[in-house]
């Protein structure tokens, strides 16, 4: 079996699967149950000054028969006394010394406050710190969470404060509620961060009850924006991880978070530059034991690929992720329909006719009266829409058509035109 151990900025873990800072890591009891189930690490539910949570606090998006496609919460950091958390963290670390235990922290923006809590959590033996600069609700109004994470100078400053006293690796957790996450990731590195984690939750309002006209969830008839997570946010999170992984000005390890529910999701994050992953919503939906399938699936995948260590796949897909201007304009694919497996539902025809390039015709055999779908390949732009809406996997294939032209991107074409213009002006 492959070696699943990871090293994230000096933090050792028996596998890349960690619990994210959230309700599943609210107590020592839960974290020990998680480690017994097979999780390699856990980021403790965020510690800070005592708070009071509200009820109700969760809501979910169900769609097309799938429950919890998206998840929304207005819960804040831990409402348990710091002393209780510290005692339980010490107990967990003594019982599971080989597992990664990370303290998530959120403190008002005062240097001495950061120093105080860092020293307190490191004294109980944690393996690392995660600075919560991402929570979008409830704490931002107090100058914490995403109020920090949305401003690069504050990310840099408060990371520096922590690094002044920290003896363990420091991970900075970033908010996605920003125009370009690379700038705050760079600021974290400039402040001395050993790694970054992303993404925290996305600003959201889950819905409105059409009978009562109240926000979902509501607290005594009033609602507030919350943090959105779950499978629906995975593409957003994966993009942000990839952008930071390919940015030469970031250049520090990444802990990937956002919609990870299966070993396949985890592998995608690893390939796009994450050294490990953190999971929350899937555990809240299915429980701790989902990690068993994650571990087995990752092991089987690596074995089938002949790869000895999970660390060997980290970042392998990053070089393939480019700006649009660097994509090959001379690459061409077209749709082809397998008549043997086609069920003639006509969804591809409707989608192409109404929302794409009108290149799928319904052709009737005059002798038999039977209809078939035919792609006019000369008019097909290879957009993939027909294959996406087709309900029968593999019936519509996107096939490469040789163009006989060398690869050329938009940037290369513009450079060639510019050079040609210069030559013409000189002559």
C-alpha cells in the first residue's frame, strides 16, 4: 500500500485527511472519536474570547434529489471556556501523539492578545496554529475573521504578531470573500506564515421561506448572512487553491478546504497544489467513518498508478492550469453521437438549438420513419454542452479533429500581429 503520510510545513500526519475547524472538532470527545475512525489530523474549533451562539444556526440547499448540496451556517467560534478546550486538547495529544492537532485561533486585533493565546495553546502540545482570518459572519463586525482576511496589510501584520512568539508552524486561513485571494496569500507569506489554508466559507443567504417570508435560517424572526460550504463550493475552492499554488509569490504549502466529500475530491485538490485537505460538511452529513472510504480509495488510486507516496502527486496538475490567453486557439474538438446507445430523448438537440450553435439535426429515415440525431461537425464549436446534458454516459463523445495548424495562443497571436505591425512601419 502507498505511503499516505504527509508533511505540511513541518506538521506530520499519518494521512492527508484532516477535520476542518468546525462543529465536528468542538470537543476532545469528538476529536478522539475522529482519530479512532482514521482521520489523520484535526483543526480544533476556533478558540478566542467567550461568545454566545444563536439558535437556529444551520440551513442546507437540497437539489435534484441530493441532500446538502450546499450548507449554510451562522455559528460563531467555540462557546466553551478556553480552559476546558485547552485541557481536552492536551488529553487528545497525549492519547494520539502521531496525529496532527492544530489550534484554530481568532482574537481581537491586539498584539498582546495574540501573544497570550498562542503561548497558551502551544503549552498543551499542539502541532501547529491556524489563524482564522476567514469567518464571514458574527466576528467581522468586531474586527476579526474576514475583516482581517479581506485586507492584506492586516493579514501581514497579525501574522507577524503571531510569528513573534510561535514555536510551532503557523497556517493562515484565508477568506474567499475577496476579489483575488492571491494577494492575501502573499501577505500571509510576507508576514512569516508557514502555510495557508483555503477556503473559508462564502457569504450567503440560504433562502427565504415563502410562507412566512423569513430568511432561512432565522433567529426570532430575523436573519443574517452566513457562511456557505459543502459540495457546491468545491469548484470555487479548487480554483483558489490552484491560483495560489501556481503563484510564484505565494510559494508556501496549502491546506485545501471546500466541498471535499470523497477521495476523488481530495486527489483533485492534491493535484492542484494542496499538501493535505480539510473536511467539514461531509462529516456533518455522514459522520466520521467516511474517512475509511477516503483512505481506501486514495490507497487504491495510488497503487493503480504505481505511485509510492501521496506526496508524489502534490501539485502535479498545477503546470496545466494557465491564463485563458495562453490556451491553444488551434485545438478543435467536435461532438459525435453513438447511435447504438442514444435513447433519442433529444435533450442534446434542444440544448444545442436553444442555447448553443444549432448544429445537431434531427434526421428522419423516410423508409422506416425512425429519427436519429446527427452533428454537423463543420458547425460544431466543441462547447461540450450536448455531452453535459446527455443522460446516458458515454453516448456523446468529444473527439479531437486535427487542424494541421501549429499551437497558437491569443497572447502569441497578438505578439505576432504586433511584431508584424512594427516591421511594416519600419519598412
